[in-house]
């Protein structure tokens, strides 16, 4: 995990206290596209689209610099 992936990881870890969290730069290393998977009890009872909105809100400053995001969320 590079420093930027770790930054994103730490932001999500702090906000969602995930049971499982994966952050991967899938842009070939330039930091413009990420694949993120978050499994958290904080998503319990929340529809997937709202889960995605929560993640997008937390990462909005980072996402503004990206070309794309592959996001998976799951309630545990």
C-alpha cells in the first residue's frame, strides 16, 4: 500500500470502523482511480446507494482529484 492509498484507508477506517477495508490504486500507480471495498456495521439498515453516498461524502475532497472510483460497500 502506498502513502496515498494509506491516507484513504485511514480516513475510511476512522469514519466507518470497518470489519474489512480494502483500498487499491487501479490506475497503474498515478492515483487517479481507486477500487475501494468497505464492510461496516455502520451501514446496517442503510440502502446501498446511501452507503455509497456516505463514503463519497467522507472522501469528497479526494474524489474531486480522481477520474474514477470502483466502490463496494456491505453491512456486517
